[in-house]
C-alpha cells in the first residue's frame, strides 16, 4: 500500500508539473510564433514622408525686401520639399512588385528643381528620377532594398504646396507618415504611455503566473515528500 501511495503521489506530482509546464508554454508559444511570423512571412512595406520648409515669408515676398531666385528667375513663394521613402518591411521590393509603373511624386505647385537625391546606405542605388513641372517620376527598374531609405529634395514655387505620391504595387504597400507636429507629438507620447502601461500589466501577469506555478510546484513537492 505504501508503494501504491508513493506511486499515486508520483503520478500526481508529474501531472501537476505537466500542468505548470502547459501554463508556461502558452506565452512562450505565442512569442515564438510571433517571432517566426515576423522573420519568415514576406512583408514589403514602404513608409514615406514629406517635410516642407518655407524659404521666404509672405510679408517679405510682398514688401520687396527679400528675393529668392533660381537660374536668374525670381521665385514668389519658394519652398524646400524633402520626400523620404523607407522600405520598413523584411523583404526587398523588386521591379516586378511595381507592375512596370513608376512612382510619381506630385505637387500642387510648380517644381523648379531637384536639389538632391541620396540613398542610405549610400552603396545602394536610388530610384532614378525625372523632373516634371508637376512633380517627380521615379523609375522602378532597380530594387528598393530592405532597410533602404531614399531622400529627394525639391525646390518648388507656390503658396501652400501639397505633396502626394502615386504608385502601383503588388504584394506590397505604401504608408504615409509625416514628421510629427507639436500636437501629434503630444498624442504620440500619450499613446506610448498607454502602450507602456499595457506592457507593464502584461509583464506583471506573466510574473504572477510564473510565481504561482513555482509555488504550486514546491507545495506539491512538500506534500509528496
């Protein structure tokens, strides 16, 4: 009978230990699954932004005290426009993903000049650009690599320029996310605080679960031995 009781105790112990392992396996499996999904599943995503800077104020333009010119031609409302495209996905965008169509950067005011184009890392090629009066055409005959950032700096002339982007892609997506304004920075900080609070609560739940599991294991061990 003592042997039988010992056997039953041993079975109880291993059953309880298995239950504890199952409890701990759930968050572990979720984390491993999420990591594997992010690492393996193809995700081609371009995040692009626009930063517009005024070169001359409205009052200065009309008072005649200040003038900006390009190649001898005076500009009335000059702005510097910086367009940035970053491949934030885990795969390259190959020419086939653009469906044979270029990426069009559009402007509601005339584009005077392309001042600069660059790639980060510099060893990777930029998408070749062609300047038009209505914007910039980017040829999609070379890849946009994972982690690559393209920057195009334009000089435009006109009041309140609005910049857009037109693309045709397959198995990929483009998302606009401009640099934050003071109001959006406050909102972003609030969102970050909420996310940190949720993460802290989740961490607390996991720690309590682990603590409970360890305590349960020790209690079962004490009952058996």
